[in-house]
C-alpha cells in the first residue's frame, strides 16, 4: 500500500511540476529551451523512481515515450487527460514507440511520418526498429476526421507532428497537413515538430514563413553539439555551420526554435 501511495505521489508531483513549467513557458516564451530542459529533469527523476519500483512498467523506452506514460500503473486521472491519449480515444492508431518533447505533454500526437529520416546517430535508439516512411496525406486526414467525429476537436489546443523529423516532408505535403488541421481543429493554437538541420536546407525561408502562417510556430532542432569533431564522431551528419544556417533561416521565417544540446556528448577531455 505504501509503495502504491508513493507512486501516486510521484506522478502527482510530476504532473504539478510540469503544469507549473507550462505556465512559465507561456509567460516567459524566450526562456522556452531552459524550461524544456528543466521539464526533462523532472520527468527523468519521476521515471527513474518508477523504474526502481517492482510495481513499475518493465518498458525500457525513453522518458519521452508516450507509451511509457500510458502503460504505467498509475490510477491518477491526470494522465488520462493527456491529449496524446485523446488520439487513441478517438480511434487513432500509433506505430509504437512514439516520442515527443516533455513540453508537448498536452499536445495531440499526430503521426505524420514513421521513424527518422536519418537514423544514424550513435547516441540515439529511439527509432532503430522503424523504417522511415511518410504517411499518405489521405491517412492523416482520415485520422483528423475521426477526432472530429468523436467530438474531440474542441479539446485539442496543441498538435505535435511525429515521428522523428516531420520537417523532412516536402513543403507541399506539410501545407496540406496544416490546412487539414486548421479546417478540422479550429481551437488549435500551435503546431510543432522535431526538426533536423538538414530538413531545412532545401526549404526557402519564404516557404517556411508560409508554414508559419498556417500554424507551424515551433520546431525542436536536434543540434546536439556545436563542435564539428564531436558531430562527426557521433555520425550526426551535420556541422556547426549547417545547424547555424538552419536556425537562422527558421528565425527569418518567424518560427521559434527549441534547440537540443547533449551536454557531455564528447566525453571527457584527455
């Protein structure tokens, strides 16, 4: 009984902590990346506490996996209110595991791609069991229609485009997705996505600005490091300059960037 009470307390504290940080994101939008980092720390602590308990899920998925949250043996009603679960309640099916940034905990997860288009980084195990593919626009529209038919549309405020780097999709494909979201989910305030610097290389800032006008207002850019030697060692396929170019182009288009940096990725100095 004590163990179950402890698990409930951990999730309640985690939920309240993340909720508070979401308020901070709204108030201090310029500090978004810092808040995301703190959110990750909170969720990591909670996940580690659960994994150390015999009552926790045996899943080894990462802390950002929605499947971990759904499978956890937690009776709290708070987790049942997550928008990522709303998709399943409305009949959407996901190819697991599905990952999203901690800041997207309330977002509807719309799986517009499967896996990661690069999938070679030595430090990442998120999509190793998936073969990358873009989902047909018809399938995505069908899923949005299911949400509407299930009366879920009024409850969706934010949408996260999964999987690893939806921004690799052609601009025209993204246009259609954003148009479908705007038409069927009128209450949506923000659409976001993971993004690799290479996803931006072939897109003009004008095309990106058009995506911004249609609701894509935030991307999570995996830069990982600003050191070319480290980037080469982990097979990132990017450089300091390619990351900088992508970030500057996104800025010119008016799209917010939340940059992911892995501290200690290069190991200890010798």
